[in-house]
């Protein structure tokens, strides 16, 4: 069994007698230009499909294809019925 030396985490307070400036995050310091750039990133994301959602898009695409085929089939059947009825009427009265 190997023994590892313990890891010690430290924070540097002074280097050569000079204190480091305190780091703090403030909302006031963010320039307004950065907020506009964030919106530009969103526009690029909206144009691309997220790969995590591909099962949903496949499912919705399959439903759309089935609906389109169904509508096409109904329109085709109605067209054939009108042709048959029109041919029968033409044969009777023509």
C-alpha cells in the first residue's frame, strides 16, 4: 500500500511584505457591452438544435410525417371518389 503525502491548501496573504489586493466580484463593474455579447450568443444558439433533444425531434418529426401522409391519403381518396362519381354521372347523362 502506498502512502501519499497530505495535500495542504493555503491562501497567499502577503508576498514580500506587500498585501495582495482583495478580489471581489461586483455587478456594477461589468460593462454594458458584455451584456449585449451574451444576447448575441443566444441568437447563435437559437439557430442550432441542441443534440440532447434529438429523441424529441425524431418523435415530433415522425408524428409530422404520419400526419402529412394521412392528409395526403384522405385528399387522394376524395379525389378518386369525385372522379368515379363524375364518370358515372357523365355515363348516365352524357
